[in-house]
């Protein structure tokens, strides 16, 4: 083919075609290399997932509560700051360390300004349970400060510990549990409904860091329950990570 007014020799056409093929080959190679880098990065992230989370979020519990605060703030009738947040730690260590931790926590009056902290020795030797219950109109920052401060003391004392939380409040959404599961991107693991009408569902969410074994090789880290009060007709939303601790009711003080 000859362009208007410009003669093109056949060898030039061959050179141009070879150059185009070479350019396309380099482009394909670049795409392949980028894909290799991407896949390698994904594999590394999966293998080192726990380490990544540990570096960016020293407290698994604080991370999960920050997310739950965000997800539930619009679901509770008067917001996440007006409901009851219960944080529980199971700790284990030698008697001297446990006593030292107890003294440090009790001396932290600032940490108890917006909540109540209780320490319960367990029947097993060298074990105890610590429970922090927020008061009305707490705030997220204060709650996270309590968690981070307590866990810093546990680590400093050489104690081993595991934590969990439960939040209780009233909701105006009949589908609050569904909305929360959707926000968490949760995969439902189990569902339970009793005669009183309480519906409880357990999920696993990749967004949360905590998890417990749920049998059959499955894990759960989010439990959501809804309970309709028979007399008042009020609808309670109870959320726990990795599971709900305690009953499926809302304290009377929240309804004042």
C-alpha cells in the first residue's frame, strides 16, 4: 500500500510491523509483571495478615469496637454514645502480677469517670475476669482509651489475656440486625430463635480482627440479637464480638 505522494518500500513495512509486534510484546510483558507483583503482594498480605494487623492495631479489641461504634451509631435510637458498652477481659498470670494489675486499674480513677470497672477472681488459680461497663453518654475516644490503657498494663505485667465486648440499646429498625450484618460484610454462620421471639445470629466478618471457633471448621466474630419487650414493645439490639456475653436484655437505666 502506498500513501498518497509517499512511496513506501516493502522492507519498511516489515520493519514497522516488527516494531509494532515488539511494542505489543513489551506491553504484554509489563502487564504480566504487574500481575505477578500484585499476586505476590496479595499472597504476602494473607500470610502476614496477623502481623500487619498487630503493627497497625496493637489492640484487636479497640479496633473492633471502633468499627462497631461506626456501624451501630445510626442503628441505636439515640446513637452509640447513649447505650451500654460492656468490655470483658479474661486474664491469666502469677498471683503477684494479678494483684499488681488490680491495684493499677483501681488507681486509674480517670479511666472510670464514664464507666465502672470490676475485677472478679476466678476459681482457677492465677486467673481473673475484668469487666468495664460504660455509663450513659460515654464517648468513643474515652472507651478506646480505657481499653488501650488496660491492655498496656496487662502487657507490662506479662499477663496473657483475651477480650470481648457487648453493646446493648434500643433500636427503631425492625431490620437492624440485617443492616449491621450488611455493614460488616458478615457471612452468617448460625441462627437461633427462641419462643419469646428473640432472634440471634452469628456471623464471620473479615473486617473484624477477633474470632472464635464455631465448629465444623468455621469461625465467628460477630453475634447480633434482637429482642422485643413484651410489655413495652421496645425493640432491643444486642451486639457482641466475638460473641454476646450475658443475657439478651437492655438495662432499665438506658430507658430513662
